């Protein structure tokens, strides 16, 4: 497990189910940076900060979405890709229902 530090509170993200990788973007899509943050208060703070400064912080992925730290690193540096079929097969059953653990 890689060490991720929340860009808002500077505390470690020790549970990937409680972490997000957020792309901070200019209004027309240019990505400025991708940062790890905690869900909840930190995410809400970043959303308000972005809105007040003309930035989009809505593009994010849950850290638990990825199968490895390598995939998380690829997402952060903009090289991660997954086809629609791969995404569908990972999260949905053949009958269209969401997979549960």
C-alpha cells in the first residue's frame, strides 16, 4: 500500500475506501494536478475552494476502484485507461445489476 497524504488536511489516507484521487481542472478541461484527498470534509472543502477559484474538482475516482498502486499512479499522472467493457465487467453482473462484495 502506497503512502498517500491528503492534499487538504495533510493526514495519511490509510483506508482506500475513504480516499479519492481528484483531478483539479481549469474550466475548459486542462488538468492542473491530480491530488489524493479524504472523502467527506476534505472533499467538500476542495469542492468549495475550486468553485471559489474557478476550478473544476468534480472529476475523481475512489482510490478503492483501482486494483493496484501502479494503477493509482497511472491515474494521477494521466496514463491510466480502462475500456468501457473492462469497467462494465469489473462492476456489473451480466444481468446489469451492480456487483456486491
